[in-house]
């Protein structure tokens, strides 16, 4: 089976976890070191051979579209100032993928957002990458999660979703995989179902969905027939559950580091860790963390 060349990135969420910052800036445009979160997500898609990116936008998200537009004055100035390295970084993404933007007119949930991409997707398989989560390989020789999923899809021809193991306290934050009572010995493993954000008592496993998926086009039929689930929204996880009862759906654990960059705690963590890997910023940050931080930690420690 051919690898997918289209990816859907839903960016229509209201970003309420990150107010007031996200009142007028989409959370996907918050900066990690020197690029917006969405930049890293699209880089991951490009590594997987994606050529067309479908952004599902809500109201007030035009800053994301603007980011992918040409900016003549800026580019002209960078050229005149011989700042080609900055120009390259700006163009890195824009020249490699087509960005297609679709408006989700009503905030009816993640599943509904994915379904909005149908006119562009047709009957082809496609990837979904959640727009506020950054996934990075742990080491340079390792692949990005979406590239790994894509390879697995090429081999089986069936929908394959990334999974990660989590702690019991986190079960209610994620879609959880049901392996039918026995944990698989080998991966990718066929799943028996999925549950969106269960209570710990009802959680079928401690394997969660980190927000990276490859689907056969039949998921769109499941989404069309999906009734509102958790929070009264059309849930992608519910459609995946129905799909898994009709055709094989596989799960593949990811070794990538995952940053929940649209979260108040995940955001500074992503800035520090990705900053440490950055060639210009890394040495300064390392120096700060080694020399200043221990003192600051002492000064700001809460009395016990
Ligand atoms: C969404 C999905 C959930 C998934 C999670 C990953 O939830 O519905 O299945 O595990 O993303 O972050 P959200 O975080 O949008 O509430």
C-alpha cells in the first residue's frame, strides 16, 4: 500500500487551557525557541513524505494562514541584509508542502474537525497530527512518529495509530487502547477497541493515544455516522472504536519524546528541552540551567 501524502492538522480548538495568552493568538502559534508549535508539527509531517497539509481552522486563527504566506517586504529585507539562513528557515516548510485551509464552522469536536477535510481527502489514506503536540525523535538516527506509522501502514495497508504508555493518574486525559484483555507481545498490534478518556476503573489498558494517526479512508464513514460522545462532541476515538470492529486497526508504540506544548506546564518544558538542542540557544541555556537555576530553585522553594 502506498504511503499517505495528505495530512490533516486540526487547529480549531479555543485554547482555553492557555488563556489569556490564547485570547488573540492561536495556541499553535505560540513560540518554542524560534518557531511556532505548528512549525514543528509540519516538519514531522514532511519527514513522513506528506505533500498536502489540510489545516482545519476555527475562528480567529488567521495568524496560522498568514504564517505560510509570502511576506515580500520581510523577504526582500533579509535578502538585502544577506540573512539567507533566516530566509531558508522561513521557506523551509512553505516550499515543501501545500497548505490547504478549511474552516470548521461549528466547534463540534475533534472527530468533526477531521471530517471537515473530506473534500480534500477523497478516498485516499491520510495522516492526522494534533496541532499542539510536538513529537521529536530521541536520537538523530531515529524516525519521527508519523514516519514510523506511515511505514507500518505501507506494510499492512490498515489504519495504524501511535500509542504511549502512561501512568494511572493520566488515564482520564487520553483516548485509551483496548487490546482485548491481553497485552500484545509484538507491535504493530491489532486493537480490539478504543475508549475516550475513561475512568481508571473502566480503562482497558495504560496505553494512550498521543495524537498521531494514519487512517484508511473508511474512518470518514465512521465519523459521518458518529453520535456525540464525551462532552457532547463528535469524538475521533469513538469513530476509531467503530472502525476497529469492522476492519483491522493497528497500534504502534512511539519512542519519540512528546511535548504537550499547548499546556501551561508542557510549554516551558518544551522550550527548555528543545532550546537545549538548538545550536545557537543551547549553549547559553545550558550555562543558565547549570549555574543560575540551582540558586533560583532554592530561592523560590516553598517552605514545607
Ligand atoms: C485528544 C483526543 C484524545 C487523545 C489526546 C492526545 O484529546 O481526543 O483521544 O489522547 O487528544 O492529546 P484532547 O487533548 O484534545 O482533549
